[in-house]
C-alpha cells in the first residue's frame, strides 16, 4: 500500500471512530455542513454516498439538527428507542444476543500484543465499533500493513458491514442513515483496490480541517485479570439462593450453585443460571437520559443529578412518592427518602399485603415456609411450589418428599406444574378457597381430630373460631356440603382430605398469591392458616417453620449521623394497614395526594394494575424519575432516566432465613458497566446536592456492611470468602424454647403475634372492628362474573421468568418468549375457538388480543395468562427479535384503582372477562 493510501485510510478510520464513539458533537456536524467538506465531496465524485449525511447537517437550524441527531443517538445506541443498533462485535458474529463474548477476548489479546489498551475513561465496552475502527487507523499509521490486513479482514469485516447496514435501516435521522452510507462505502473502498472513495473522503476531511481528537487507544497493555469464582447470591427472584459467579478478565461468564448454602442447597434454577446474560444484555441502559421535547437525549451524571435535585426540592413536602420494586441495599435509599418525608411504596402492596395482614398478626411472619424434609401430607392452596419456589433447596426437599411418597393436595383452578405432580388436584372456583378451608376445619373440629394440646397451650380464640365453623354465630355451619356449592370441589373430597390431613404425622398447609390476589384473600388465607393452628403443625417436622433472622447493626458508624426521618403522610388507610398502595395511583394523583415520583427497580405500567390508568396518573405528575437497569415501560414516560448497575455490579448483605438463620452476601461480581451507577451512589449524589447530610456517608458499601457487623462474631471478610454464614441452626419447635411464637431479642421476623400464640381471632382486626375470624367472603357483585362477563381471569407465573425483570435475558426468552390465553378446551369448543386462534379478551374495564391455548388442564369458566410480558422496549419490542413478545393481560383487563380492602392488594387473580374470536 502506498503511503498516500495508508494515510487516507487511516484518516477515514479515525473519522468514523470519532463519529461513532459517543453522541454526535456540534463540531462534527459543523464540519460536515461546511463548504470545504461539501466541495471536497463533490469534487472527488463521492457525493452520492454522503449526500444524506451532508444534507442533514446543512438543513435548517444547526442547533435543531444537532438535537435531532442526539435524540437519534439515544434511541439507537442507548436503548431509548424501539430499534436499537448495537455497536458491539459479539452481537454480529456470535449466535447469542449477548455482549462481551469471544470477539472481546480476541480483541483484548490483540491489543495486548500491540502493547495498547482502551482508555480507562471510555465508558463503553472494549469491543465497541469505534475501538476496532481506531485500531485499524493505528495499525496503518504504524505502517503495520500485514497486521492491518489481518485485523481488518478477520475482525472488522466480520461485522462492520452489517453494523453500517443496520444503521442505514434503523436510524431515525439522515445523520445516522448517512453515517451508515458513508461507513458502507468506506469499507467497500478499503476492501477493493479502487481508492476513489477513501481518497476523496480523506481529501474532504483534510480540506475541512478534521482533527480526530483524543484517541481511545493508548500505549501500555492492560494485563488480563485472573479468572475468579465468586461466592455470592442470586437476586433474580426474592428467593435469594446462593450462587457462584465465574468471571474471566472482569467479564461475567457463568453462574452455578453455591455448595452448602441454606437457601439454594447448592443449586440455582434456570433463571439463576442465566444471570450472566442479564449483565451482558445488549438492551441495558448505559447512560443517564433527560427528556427534551418529548425525546430522550444522553446526559452526564452531573447534569442529570443536578436537574433531579432541583426538581425534587420543588415538590411540596409529602407529595413526592418513592416506589421501590425491590429491596436491594435498601438501608441506603430508605434512609434518603425517609429524610425527605416521602410516602414510600414497595412491591409488597402489589403482591400479598392481604395475606400478610393475616399471617403477620395471627403468627410471627408473612410466610412461614413449610419445611418439606419430613412432610407426609402437604396441602397447597394457590401456590405453585415447583415454579415459584422461594429457594431451590426448598424445591429439592419438596421433590424428595414426593418421591418418598408424601401426599400432595393442590387447590388450583389450573393444573400448574405442582398440581400436575399432586396426588390430588382439586380444581377450585377462583376466590373460594376460604370455603374449602373452613369446611376442612369443620370436619376436623366436629370429628374431634384437632391437636388439643397445641390448641390449648399455644392458640387463642379457638372457641370463637369453633362457633363460626359450626354455624353457631349465623346459623350457617361451614360443612363440606356448604363448601361444595361455593367451591365446586366435591364435599367428599374435602371431608377425606381433612381427615387425612388431621391423621397424618407430619404435615402442613400453605397458600400464596392464588388467594392473596383476590378480593377476599385475607380471610381465605386466615382459614388456611387455621388448619395449621388446629393441627399444631407450626415448627413441627414437615410443617410451616417459624422464621427468625438475625438483626444487624446500623450501617452508620461512629461519627456518622443517619439523617432524621421526616413523617410522611399515610396516603391510604385500609381496614388493617395504612400506607401507600400504588394500585390506587391514578386516584391519588387526581386527588393531589402525589405530585412527583422516584421509581426504582419496578415497572408500574406493567405491575400496578390497569396500565392505561397507571399511565394517566404518571403523565399527570409534575416530575417522574425512573432508576432502572433497562428501558421499562414506565421509564418511557419519565422526565429523567437514571441507569442503575445490575445487582451483580454492587454488593449487599442480608440476614436471611430458611429453617436456619444465616447471613448472605451479594458480591460486586463485576465492576459497574458502561456509565451506570449503583443506587447507593445515586442517593449519595442526590443527598449532596439536596443538603441531606449523612444519607450515604460511606466511601464504599464495604464500610457500611462492616458497620452492620460491628459487635457480632462475624466479619465481612469471612462473609465475602464463604458467601454465607449460618448464625443459628434449624430446630423444630423453636416456640417452645422461645416460650412463644415470636423470636427473641436480637432476631427479626416480618410479623408479631401480640399474644405470643397462634391467634384464631386476629387481634388487630378485632381492635379495628373488622371481622377477625377466618371465613369465606362472597365477592361483590360488581366484580363477580355475570352473563356478559362469564369468566374469571387470573395471572400466573412462569418458572423461567421473574415478574417483568427477565425479559431482556435472551437465554430465558428462548425458553419462553411469548404468552397465550389458557382456557378450558370445552369452553373454547363452545365458543368455536381452536388452539392458536387470536381472541379478544375483554372485561368491563378494558380489552386485549392474544392467541388462545385450549386445554383440559384448566377449570371451566376460568382464564389465565402468564405474567411479565408486554414490554415496549428490549427483546420484546425490538423488531430484530420478532419471535419474542407477549401480552400483559391484567394490565388491559384490571378494574382501575381497585384493591382488596385489608391491605390494598390489587386483585390480579379475579377479573371477570369475556372471550371471543378477534377480527
Ligand atoms: N400484571 C401483573 N402485575 C403484577 C403481577 C403480575 O403477575 N402481573 N405480580 C405482582 C407481584 S406478586 C409483585 S411482587 C409485583 C412486582 O412488581 P415490580 O417490583 O414492579 O416488578 P419487578 O419485576 O421486580 O421489577 C421490574 C423492573 O426491574 C428492572 N430490573 C431488572 N433487573 C434489574 C437490576 O438488576 N437492577 C435494576 N435497578 N433494575 C432491574 C426491570 O427492568 C423492570 O423494569 O408485581 C405485581 N403486579
Ligand atoms: N419463577 C418465578 N418465581 C416467582 C416469581 C416469579 O415471577 N417467577 N415471583 C415471586 C413473587 S413476588 C411471588 S408473590 C410469588 C407468587 O407465587 P405463587 O402464588 O405460587 O404464583 P402464581 O403463579 O401467581 O399463582 C399460583 C397459582 O394460583 C392459582 N390461582 C389463581 N387463582 C386462584 C384461586 O382463586 N385459588 C387458588 N387456590 N389458586 C388460584 C394460579 O393458577 C397459579 O397456579 O412467586 C415468587 N416466585
Ligand atoms: S429460585 Fe432461581 S431465580 Fe430465584 S433466587 Fe433461586 S436461583 Fe435465583
Ligand atoms: Mo410478589
């Protein structure tokens, strides 16, 4: 290659690298709009290939054109838009949609050989197109022609043509379409021997005075970091199983179980096993975004945090809501938003507050998980243990109990994964579990089968409960015959199961959201728990094990004063709980109770009920900040979007429990990627700007965690090394040691029994004038099925997904990438529907279209759909992945602003509906 061509090519590569490494710069547009560049292009005859680019830069107002190019940059490269273009090598040559695969390691190897490294302050991945383009320039400038030819041919040409073609296709402006044209033409020219285009481009660039700016590649190799296996925990779902993460040269590779950990039992589920694809998803948020003229543009952290701080300070006290979908390192953000006096909301209200208002008052905890190890008889009411299990060890023990011959009775309108393995699947009418459980209590009490010793010494309110069950209060004995009419479950089955349960040596009954997410779930949950109360199963082998966790010290050390908490208004007052239920959001905004919100790691549009209603509420806010790892549906409505590092990029320490009490450590497995920050640093940045002193006074979270462990026998070093520390061994009948159901001083659980015993009569209800006994409560006619809407719809969960959090994980999307409407096959036949037909499901409150899946595995009159789908961005929204994408059915069908009365939980599993063929 002659020197002239070498120089021309190098300049072309430098130009493309400069144009693509970050947002478009004003100088670049100026240069392209200038007379010299224009003339250069015309004179050398390559005008045609740069026409779109130059015309864009010359059109209209320069400021406006720059703004448009920047919005397009955010859409294309920062995942703000629906059709992103990925600037990373791995995405084009590897078979999986994941960044940082083999091409990254190849590139790093090559850079090391050349004694080069990528500049430390480059906030993007090493395998970025700009880096490879620049390396080509460097090799040419060093006259390493053979190296250049090899790298260009083997590496860059393997993907850059596809990259530029994508730009031409996906860009929203002629700026990026034009860069696509230019890039494609340039590569063609480099590849061929005809030098016309490259020479022309170089001449035009020289004429226009192009200067390449600070290089991305700097001298000095960066040695590879050693391979590591890091003990940590999984935060994909709330189960928090132990996990081992494998990291090579700072890149997350693989995850597996953590041997011996109490929660996972050394195993992770498919979601945990896919965690590397979470971190390395190409659809992640990478930089702060600010909304401007209805579009997003990239912002630096300073600009974004300054804006957020000013806007939050302008919100009248008590009207700024803080929602967090998750608990990760919650002591930091809780303290900060408490200091601002914010009404705080969490996923718990959306999830199972109705259930908690029973178990946390009648017992010591929201969910005393059954210790399946020795179970001989298990009854599950609307809990799909095999798909939604809180902990893989629990699942393994459950499976072991079944293979040892344990009886399993499942009440569920749907043949769930667990119902499919049951000795008996009882297809109950939704919203009627209370009647089934009361009828079983009737059999146990009237046939004198209950545990007299336990009832006498360890319970209160038995006489009242007995009177209710036998019908002494209202003349309606809760007999199996009575229940059969309501539940659709044969009286014979209820009787038999009740007797078998009472007779079994080790046993337990439990429920979850199948009950909690209906209008009467509070009382039905209480009825299920009463079966345990009657049979004295708490803390007995095979029964619900009473939780206890260690309490940790304050994260604020000596000389660090935690900011004071300002009282926040109670937004709602339900029968048994006061606080903020976001399920009533639109009303709250309309009533002026809330004016602005910070939403962290949650997606209200997908999870707060009726999506249109939630959106109306969000749009009426004065200011909305979303902090998330992905562009969720709620972020699309935000004024500012702050990109958080994923849970594998910042640490946490949690006291936990599953039979044993233990501490678990969540490691910083890899450094925060891109220009993301962990939440504690975001809070720190805001606190500094808003004068909230001491909100996050640490130099790292290690400091905070070490503070939390002060005065305990355990050190952070030991915890980091092992991943977990068992603080208290599992024991049966702990309540006998404790002389009551509540754990002793130094331990925590989520609830507390005021009497220290199991309460058949809920003491908090009794105090508040709410029916305090378990029962079946008929559902209000407004919500019950009728002639027009004869079906009951309920959402359910998939084993391979978590809420709406895993839909950018390609490994999990490949396992289940879409959803359908599950309905009984005879019901479908009556409506003339066959498998795969597109149907319209409607409720009085909305409608949606979805393919139907008729099956004998669903009770007649009941509809269901797997939840979590419906994202507008990411793999579901991206046209490059047409195979992925589903429907958020409850979001379309839910009554807006509707909750059950005790704890404000939205009835996601009880929506009346109608089905018909679409079109
Ligand atoms: N339609 C419908 N609504 C529901 C339910 C349902 O099944 N269907 N279930 C209800 C229940 S039980 C619950 S508990 C709630 C849960 O509701 P949420 O708490 O809102 O849901 P999550 O899926 O936990 O959080 C979703 C957000 O977390 C983000 N995210 C994922 N990983 C990370 C990460 O590593 N870091 C950060 N910062 N963000 C991340 C995702 O991008 C997503 O926007 O929803 C309730 N609402
Ligand atoms: N894989 C996975 N695991 C998870 C989650 C996840 O998203 N994915 N989310 C976690 C969270 S936050 C939660 S709250 C739990 C929820 O855990 P579960 O409550 O087990 O989850 P669901 O699948 O929503 O509901 C369980 C069953 O209730 C049935 N059902 C619906 N209506 C009724 C009814 O009226 N009566 C009865 N008896 N059954 C009914 C449904 O058909 C479904 O099979 O799962 C946790 N674990
Ligand atoms: S059940 Fe699966 S997703 Fe949940 S914590 Fe355990 S490994 Fe992670
Ligand atoms: Mo939940």
